[in-house]
């Protein structure tokens, strides 16, 4: 099924996004990184929108942004506010936690998305798909608990609380994505364009507060990984949104497959950031692969 292949491709770029994010925020001020990364994304979409206005029909249909009513703008502004809240929590946590711990915790988001999809959207995965999701998510939990071997105690570390908050809010965003793309009928380009623009606007006052030193802050250093955060997310989300538009797509399956990104983040964390590996982590990664295979077979 095309939406499954799209979900896996989205997972690859999501893993690259995690690596770029870690590089961008490590020993750096988080709020300017968030603002500038989203300015890059908004600039790309504003350029495409201006080009489409100047030369109608020049862009492929998949990159054309549809005109919106005031209500539709409000719906996309709400999505942006949800994501902004999730990202503030997640980015600060990623800065202070090893990526091989933070990424798996973020990956438990499909647990909550699955619960929401079952209770709210009425989705019913097959038995094999459900087993695949359960094994995948169980492996994520096991991988997260491996953090204890590195001295990270979940009940005492405040950044664990931040990453959990970001994950729960992100799960709400996942359900809302399905509503916007599957039921309201927004195109992927329309959601991504206005979502990027509104995010940049929402992060602007936070960036100004950082600049004016309204609170104690860290210094900001420009890094090449900041535009890479934007590029990886643009590609990842564009593929993801199009997968959700498929009438046969199930948000619980898409969300689970997307979390295959942990394989990229896990390997990259060890290779590029010198993070520790362990038998517990490796077994959990094997469980992730098993869960994805079962989901595909279902």
C-alpha cells in the first residue's frame, strides 16, 4: 500500500530531523533555534506561494496551496499552537538528554495516538497489525527504560517530564492531523504551508523575549544544522501528510511506522554524538524492527 511506503520514507527523514535537532540545540539557546528553523520553512512556502500567484499552473498540483476561509485559517492556527507547545517541551528536553533516550520516549507517542484513534476515530487494526504496533511500542518503552543504566531516573529527572509532556501534546497533534487531512479535506501542501508560517509567527515573541533577556538564557550560536532541521521536517511532513490523505490510511499504523525513525536517531546518536550503547538498547531496537515487519505483513 502506498501510504505504508510513504510512512516508512517519512520515518527516514524524521530520524534525520532528530539528528539535526540534537546538533542544533546541543549547548545552544533553544528558542532562537526553534524560531530560525521555522523561518526557513516559512520562507520556502512563502516563495512557492508567491511563485504560484505570479505564474499560475507552473507548480505541480501537490505544491499548490489552496485558498482558505477564516475558519480554516483558525483550524490551522490551532494545529500550529499545539505543535509549538509540543516542540518547546521536546527541544529543551532533547538539549539536556541523550538522543538515544529522548528519541525513544518521543516515539511512545503512537501509544497515545493509538488509544485516541481507537476511542475517537473508531479505527480497527487487524490482529497482526495490532501485534506489530504492540511489539513496536513495547520495544520503545524498553529502550526508554534502558536510560536507567546511564543514570537517568525517570521519576526524578525534570527533562523526562518535559519530553513526556511534549510527547503527549504531539499525540494530540497526530489525531488532529488525521481530522484535518482525512475529514476536513485539506491538502498536504496547504496544511504544511500555513502551519510553517503560523509556527514562525508563534515563535517570534519567544525569540524576542530571548533577545531582550526577559529571562535568564543561554547564548545562541548559528549552526548549519538549523536549516537542516527545517529541510528534513519539510520533506518528512510533506510525505506524512500525503500518507494521511489516503482514504485507506490508518493513523495508528502511520504513527507507528513513522517511529521507525528511532533506528536512525539511535544509530546517529552513537555514531555522531558518542552516546553509549548497551545490550538492552540493542534488543529493544531489534524489537522495533520486528514490530514494523509484523505491521507490514498485516
